[in-house]
């Protein structure tokens, strides 16, 4: 640091300039790694037996995560089920409680049971959305599919369909809200019961979590700095649109949205 | 400059913990007299906040503040502030402030949990850095940090480096060795003891070059006494039923077996024989092929075996022949097996060709695996992984 002093008639002023001198303090072997703790958060968790899309936030992006949760957008899952046995934790790796035949199960039967499950969830959705059952508003929202629970609720399916049926295996695609993976497995189990057979869930796989889908997801083999940074950049417009949609409903605000969200793909172990 | 008549008062004001720490480390009397220093400046890195008791490194002495030796800008500013302040302050107030640590009369900070405060002033530390010692790692070990600060380049460090090189430690490994085991620089650890340990290994017919390599790979080796080294070599020989030559081969390939926790290694061996059902001869063959299995995480080992044997259905003799699979990530095994199954190629038994060699299954990188074994592109493989 250099100092230049001007002696004026009344005052003594000091003008300081600085210059860098190489110092051992800046040596990497002295200060060590520069980044030791990177905050990484997850949007909605998947348990270890499930696979699929995980929205993750890095650093400042973590502040956006509560907004994602509050929005209560639906998530899309593929549920792989198998007929013939029921287990304690409703998954294929649990303790088997029951073994039942499934020859009588046809696709038509399955579709009927699915419709029944769907309608019961619709009713529950109406209850939890806090809108009077016999109002025009309720009808319109339900018709357009905008019903969402206002408070915390059990797992609610907003849409449900069978995409594959080849006994004993079948696959369902569901859209749900406030879900947990064990609850989704339980739904498979209950479908088995309704079919007068037994079913367990082989796999719960999330394919879409607003605003990211399978295509955006990075597999563990791809988890590297460049890939993650690229993913964050690619996801930027989607996240901005997401928040624009969020904010456009009740009160639009002019906040500057800067996101650091990326997507990971988890494979079950 | 006001002399520091009695530093204990200052330490006392900093808190009782300070005081206790310093006396414990130096036994009450420091070789450098009254320049005992105290405790803990905050470190930006989280984790163990160590504190070390230091004395001023011998090669720094009592020199004046040097503006050109950079870094301690705050100290410079502190001094300037003090200069201005002094004119306005009376004698008694000055002493009070000195007790509170407002006046910096020392060259070095009186407390540190990091080497950064000292590195600019100590030639020993600078030479160690140039050698390749990671000071940021060493400072986590408080006693080691204390030792390093008290070292003299000519008296302690250089003779010890010469000694290590005479043991056969490669020059480019010296930094790594001293980072992992800075206690090798401890003057209390006598040369004769270190020499005795190396001589013991040489007497067990390890070559000098091998010993040097072993120290380079497992620096704590030299901190084990001859008795313990003997015990540990005997442990592997007895438990696995190895010949002396095999023991030498095993421990020279993976020297950290000697410095590892033997209780944990024994646990792994018992798990493999009792829980996983490997015979002793199979375990021996397994370990000679992939010694690192003995240092594996027990839970992960069991899960990997469960996946390979119970779910995929690979028998014991194949697993013993190709133990690399135990070192493979669970994810990789599962995903690759699922991909092979989807193509109808998931046969690992060489008795029924066409089969996939387990070694290649585990070890090949993704591109090679896809091209050579499956005949698909990596993109197809990645796309497949998103469906399971």
C-alpha cells in the first residue's frame, strides 16, 4: 500500500493507493478449497425406492422452493404394479402378506376400478379445495380441472389412467397433488383389493414436476459442474414462465425473478 | 513500545478456556519465554474450529512490522489508528486498552485457528508449502499444527526430509506424506525409531523401493511401532491363511491395510464368511484380487451382495472370481443389469455362452460397455435409464 501525503497550508491530506503483492495467504495450499459448502435443496422428495425427476435448487435458488410447494401444481407419476401378491409396505420388496389369483382381472375391470378411484378422489378434492359443492364456481373449476386443495391434504389424484395392462403387470399414469410415495403405493394396493385380487407396487416413477420433465433431468452419470450449469441456464425460461403464471393469478407483482433451479433424475436402488 | 510485562492477564481476560489450553499445551513454561500466545480467530470454513497455542516461530523473532510482507492490512491500519489514538490517551487508559487487546504490540496475531496468519512470516511454513504440504489440512489437527509452528527449517525439517528420502519415499510424494502424517516432522519422534521401523520391514523382505512406496501410500505406517507393524502383518497372514510372500504382496499393493482399523477389517472378513457365505479359500482369492474389499463399508458390501446374488442371481464362485463387482456402485450394477435384461443379454455364467464377463460388466466405462457388450449407443442407454 502506497501513501502520498500532500502538505497544504492548513491540512495534511493522505492519498492512498493500493497494489497487490503476492502473498502466501492466497496460496491454495494455505486456504484450501474455496467452496466447501454449497446449499442444495430439493423441491418435493422421492423416497429411496422411487425413481424420477427431482427438482433441485442451488444457492439462492433455494429461496424459490417454498413457492414451488405453495403453488400446489400437480405432479405426474407412472406407477408400475403387479397383481397376485400383497405386501406389508405395498412394494415388491416388502414382506408378502397375501397371494391371490388374478385370472379374473381384465382390462375392463381395471378401468372400472380406476374410474371409481378417480371419482372418490374428485370428491375429496372438492372437499379440500374449500369451495361449496353446489356452486357455479365449483362446477366451472371442476370442469376445467382447476381444483386444488387449499390446505394440507392427503394424497389426491387429479387424473388417473391405465397405460399398460399385461397381467400380472400393469402401469398407471397419475397426476396428483400433496402426494407421498408410500401413499401412491397404497393406491396400487387398494386397486388390487377392489379388483378382488391383490396388487403391489413395483415402481413409483415421477415423470413431471412443474416445470421440469424427464427430458430436462440429469442422470447421475451426467452430474458434473458444466452439465448442471447448462441445465440451470436451460431451465431459466421455464422457471420464469412458471412464476409468471403463479403471480398472474391473484396479484401480479413486478419482482425480478432470478432462478437457480436444476433438475436431477433419481433411480431407485 | 510498551513491553508486554505479563501476558497471562491478557489471556485471562479472553476467557478461562484460553488459559487452560495454553498451559496444557506447553506444560506451563514455553521455551521462548514470555511470548506465549492464545486463542481462536474465526475461520471462514465451517467444521472443527480448532485452536492452537503457538509460540512465535523461531525464524521470525522480534522483527518490526514489515509493510512489504503483505496480507496483514488490518494490522497496519490497526497500528495507524493506535498512533492517532495514543496522543489522546492517558497512561492508565492505555494499559487498560492493552489488556483488552486494542493495541497491537505483537507482530503476529495472538490467536489463530489457521496458518494464514503465520505463513507470510515463517520460512519453514513457506518451504513446506513449496514441498507440497497442504497446510489447510494440517491445521485441522491441532497438535500437529502446534508442532509445525515450532519447527526450524535447518534443525528439524531438512534432516527429516533427507531421512524420508533415504527410506525410499519418492520426492514427489513427500508433500502428500507430510500432509497426511505431519507427526513425522515431530522432533520428539526420534530418527532411530523411524529407522528401526523401516529396518523391520526390510527384514521381512520388503524391498527398499516397496517400503518407500508403502510409506508414500500410507504415511501412518511410520507412526506404528515395530511391535504393531509385526502384529498387523501377522493378522493378515493368520486370518486369511496367507504365505509370507502373499502377505507381502497384499500389504505392498494396499499399504493402508496395515494402518487401517483391524477391528473393522475383521468385521468385514467375518461378514463375508458368515453372512455372505464365502469360504475361506474364496475369501483369500477375492482379497488377493481386490484387496480393497477389506476396507469396504460393511452395509454397502451387504447390499451389493444382496443385489448381485439374491436379485440378479450370480453364484458365489463367479463373485469370488470377479470381485471387482463389489467395488462397483449399486446404481451402476442395477442399471446395467436392467439394460442387459431389456436386450435379453443378462447372462453372466461363462458355462452357458454367450455370456457377459462380470469384470467387464463392472469395470468398463459407459461408452465401451454400450458398444462392446450391448451393441447400443450411450444415448439409448441414458434414455433407458430414465425409464427405470
